[in-house]
C-alpha cells in the first residue's frame, strides 16, 4: 500500500514556506516538467493538484501531508517559464534559493527532469546550488511514456554522471516507476 497524500496548506510567502517544522521534500523542476501530475500519480488521484498544459500553472506553494509517515511533499511553482518577465523569473529564483538554504526541515530536493531532454542548464544550475548547500537530491525523470527505453537509459546515464545518483524513471500517465519513487521518498524523509 502506498502512503496517502492530502493537501494541508497553501503558502504564498517565503516565511510561511520556511516555518513549517515537519520534514519535507520539495518537488522542483522547470515549468511543465510534470510536478503537479506526479503529485496526482503519487496520490493515485486525478485532481488533487492542478495540472495544465500551459506552463506556469502552479503559482502558490502547496504542502501535501504524507500519511502515515508524517512528512510533507511540497509542490513548487516551476522555474524557467519563458513567458514570465525577466524580473519575475529572477524573483522566483531568489525565493527558491532562500527556501533551499533556510528551510531547516527540508530533507531533500526531488529534482524533476524531462526524460526527453538532454541535461538543461537551469536544472544543472539548481542541482549544483543544492549540492553546494549540502542538500540531498533525488533525481526523477518524468514523462517516460513519451520516449523510448533507450533514450531513457541514455538520460539516466547522463544524469548519473553529473549528479552521482541514478534518476528514478517515472510516468504519471501510465504510473511507471511510481512505487519506486514512493519507496525512495519515504526512505529519504524518514531514514
Ligand atoms: P507548472 O506548475 O507550470 O510548473 O507545471 P508542472 O511541472 O506542475 O506540470 P504539470 O503537472 O501541470 O504538467 C504539464 C503538462 O505535462 C500537462 O499537460 C500534463 O498532462 C503533461 N504531463 C505530465 N506528466 C506527464 C507524463 O508522465 N506523461 C505525459 N505524456 N504527459 C505528462
Ligand atoms: Mg504545477
């Protein structure tokens, strides 16, 4: 049986975001990579988190309580949204960095990466920022249903080389890898 996810809080300010004392794992990644869809796949529910084909859908920060383990998954707004203004993107990047550095209860960053794309600069930058600040990274490849097994394996190798950790391959559409991901998240949050 997989854990149960329930929406607990929506945060709009950084202080709210940082002050939550319980263990949390944040889902970060470029806009449209599939963060909210992955929350739904993990929950086994279709409409827990709002999903959209238009990037930039998630604007607030949503906390999902994981029962019975008592930690939180945090669905963050995506970064690198091309149509947001430069100022807006910069502002979000600063907020994200402050959260990663200042949130003492943050156990790890689940870094979501598109299976179809070669390692992208923004993702590599975030990974090295997290690494520099001593934060654990759980790399996750998304949308595996959209590419061949060979392509996925190449992507896994590339990221393993860069991060020293092999990404977990997932698809929110056909639930591939979801049980593996749950196992990794629980092990990371409550070792
Ligand atoms: P922001 O909130 O804008 O940062 O986006 P997000 O990362 O939360 O992405 P979201 O889950 O809203 O999904 C973006 C688009 O990708 C939607 O059209 C989803 O249906 C699609 N998508 C997400 N995961 C998968 C997947 O595993 N397979 C396929 N084929 N499509 C997916
Ligand atoms: Mg989203």
